C-alpha cells in the first residue's frame, strides 16, 4: 500500500517536471527567435549595421502601394531589406533593422507599417512620415533640454540670484 502511494507520488512529480503544451510552445518560440537573431546578426555584420531594436515587424499594403511607379522605399532602405520582386516590393525580414527610413520616404500614408520594441520595453508604431517626424522632434527637444540643463545653472540658482 505504502509502495503504491510512493509510486503515485513519483509519477506525479515526474509529470510536473515535464513541460506542458504551453511551455513547449514557449520554448519553440524562444528557440525560433534565437535562431532568427543569429541569422540577422550574421547578415548584418558585413554591412557594419548596428541593431538598436531586437524585435519588430514590417509589412507593406500591396493594395495601396504605388509599386513600379515609385520604389522610393527600396532606394531608402540602408540594409537592402526591400527589393523589387515580380511586380511588387519584397521584404527580407531578417535584414530589416526597423529604422523607419522606408516609412519616411513612402508616398502613401499607412502603406508601410513598422513596429519595434524599444530597449525600455515600449513598442513604437510608424505608418506615415509624420509619425517618424514626431518622434524625431521629441528626440530633438529632449536633446535641446539636456544641453540647456548642462550649460546653464538650475532655475533655483537663478531665483536665488535675482529673487
Ligand atoms: S525599416 Fe529600415 S531596414 Fe527595415 S525595410 Fe524599412 S528602411 Fe529597410
Ligand atoms: S515607397 Fe511606398 S508606395 Fe512607394 S513603392 Fe515603397 S511602399 Fe510602395
């Protein structure tokens, strides 16, 4: 009787150590992400391009793309992730570093969609040149504020001087 109980207990603990369906799916997902990252690093290294965003996605709406009349995104892409393939713009996802140069140059709003995860975990999405400009303006403003702060005394010091 005691033996049966201990066998049951051993079987249960073995079962709890075996990954569940969800865990297996997660492991496979992590493995495929790792493989993709390694392939990207391999492809980008000869181009001397540094990656700032580990994760992201890019898509092009074929219904609104001006295609052969335009091709501006292909010219703008620094990594050759975009190319012309049998009547449409093709994407080599492993080469995309989510820089948004293609979005900035696209003549059709919401045709190219780029999303990327920042190192701080926040996700940014861009689908029009103004989305990119808004971010650049925000970065520029922050830099201006940082420079002003570094070159001038803080407000409290001014208040002490003139208050
Ligand atoms: S986001 Fe940058 S790297 Fe990716 S396809 Fe567009 S231009 Fe090329
Ligand atoms: S820039 Fe935009 S409209 Fe022009 S080819 Fe690229 S995706 Fe199409």
